């Protein structure tokens, strides 16, 4: 009898090699879902090229380069239609105009006015700082929250905040404990520095006055500030004591109401210091003075106040689509209009009857347009950070069976909830329901639930918030998955 045992390892190796080859061929036949956009100048810099190559390796990404303007890559992006787009930029490239161009570019991959992919800007004080962000891949569950303004601690596992409006007001929640209102110090600079350095918050939230060089902690009373120098963040209290901030634990940062915190006008920008010395892996931020607030404060509504439902990337994206839908519904044409230097539409756009019913006027039109293209998102958009799950005011499920999709919104009866409109911040509450599809779909045909006025794109479904419905909301539609 012939012994075949020695041939088995060879057979296994051959089968393994064939499987690997088939996997590579399948991957090559499927357009990658991650695009990297970078200038030829940045790609030619060896240190920054390493940032690009790291992202490319992590996400099996396609790299698109441009020589003069971002818009050069639009035909390539339209053909690829990625789920994620990461814009790698040096500090001198990542200014206000760059952010506005990305907003516009990522809305132009198809014909509808909505953003077509999750995007983020990966930059840093230097290439080494940017590389640390690119290398970090471990997902983050936000369990500790710290803030310089009102945050819904009932939606958080644990956290603390100091009131920017009321001197000495300090609110705290320990894990598993009640929310307590305590007396805080006159100057909260050291306490807020400690919340990053010692408490090691996973999420940090700020509002109030700010510039590209500082955050002014008190809004209605004298307090200290956060500042930066040579890419390093520090606190400066009212006695002029300097308190270094070295907080390497990975975190996300929400400067929801701050003017200019997201404006990278050079290497001395606060945003770069947050990412360089405070462990921030993802953040948003206004690139202009903030006054209307929809694009900033609304990120709390999606991320913190629906805990665990959205990643940080998805929360930012959802809020942007809510803004565009609000423009499209109440001021048709404004969602894709050209804006002047003051952020107002260059053409006359009258309000719709729905706008009058909702008591929206020309100031709301200006405010929504002003916010439309001015908030930046920094970090790898595919990195996952989400709140630890907690009770929400409604259940939200999206199911698919044989090409038929059903989104169901079910209010929780007897569940204690709150009205975010009454909380600190402008333009709060009333955000639509948004669910993201796991892949891209073709045009959808609604088969039931049209009375809820759903908006369905190739990547998400949006249902306007009707307030407090007495029955579950359900929308069913048919669509073919493209990939």
C-alpha cells in the first residue's frame, strides 16, 4: 500500500495558495471602499508619503493625487465612489478654503445634494503627529466624558462638566451612580486640565469663545484658558500659572460651539495641538466664527444623545445631511447654492410654505448656509469611536430581506427621556432619523410609509422627525445592492 502522507502538506499548501490567489483576484475585481486624496507636493515628501502608505496598507485604499486643485480628482472619485475618503494634508494646505472645497467635492459624486462618502482630513503639527493618527486602529468606546459646557450625563457611562454660564457649577456622574450637582472652583482651568491628564476622558466637549490660538473657558464670567505653543497644549489659569497638557490616551473632541477651533491657519493652530499632545484622534471644529450653531451643536444630538447608535464619523455625517435636508425642505435650491464671502446664498431663495409653518425665516436660511461648508472633520474617517450604549428615547432598526428594506422607529413607552431643545446650545433638537445602509444601493422604490416623507440616497435613509409619534414609524423600500 502506497503512503500518501507526505503529499498532504503539499496539497494543503497548494490549496492555501489557490485560495489566497482567488481572494486577491476578488479584491482586485471589487473597487476599494477607501480613497486617499493628497497633493503631489505632499506625496513627494518622504515623511508625509509614509502617512499615505500607512493608510493605504491599513485600508487597502486607492490613492489619488492632484497638482493644483482638489477638484482634479473628482472624475476618479466618481468612478470609484468610495465609502470613505481621507484627505491627507500638511498644515499649510488644510485651511478654511480647503475644508469648504472638500464639503463641495464630496457632494458631487452623484446628482443628489447630499454628501456621498464619509470623509476626514488627516493632518498634524508635523508628519510624525499625523502618522500616529494613521497608525492608531484600535476602536474606542467612550466611557468617560469631560466638558466645559452642559452635557447629557444621563446618556454617558460616567463623566463631569463645568458650566461656562454659571460660576462654580460642577456636575458629575460616577459609573453606576446618580448625577450630582456640586460646587466647583472659581477658576476651572486646573480641573479641566486634570480631566484630560489624570481622569483621562475619552470624549472632551467645549463651547464658548475661542480663536485659532486659545479656548476661553468662561463664557459669562472670568476664567482661565487653554492655549498652544509649538504643537503643545497647555492651560493658563487666571493667576497665569501654566499647566501642561500631555494626555496620550486616544480620544475624540467636540468643540461644538467654539469659533475657529477647527481652522488650521498654520502650525500654531489649536486643532493641531489637540491632536499632537492631547491624544485626539478625531475632532470637528468651525473654521469660522460660530453664531448659528446647527452644524456644531447637532453633533451632540447624534453622538452623545443617541449613545452607541452612531460612530463619531457617522454622527458628524448625519448632522451634515440633516442640515442639507433642512435647506432642501424649507429653502429649496439653497442646499446646493453658491455662497458669498459672508456665507449667504448669492441668489435670492424664497422660503417654502413648510418654512413658514416651522417659523423659519431669512436668518435661518443664512445660518444654515453659513454652517453648510464651514465645519471640519479631522482624523481617519474609518476609525471607529462610539459612545458606550445607554438608554435612548426610541429603538431604530434597519432590516433587509430579498432586496426589500424596512426602517422601523419605535418610541419607548415609559422610558424617561428629555428634550434637548431646552439644553444649552443653539439650534438643538428636532434632528431627523437617519440610518446608514451597509453598502451602496441603486435607486430605491418606496413600497410603504411614503406618508413619513422619507429621503433615500445610495448610502442612507432619512425620515423627518415628526415630534412624538403615537405609533411606530415604518418605511419599506426596494433597492438593489451595488456593493
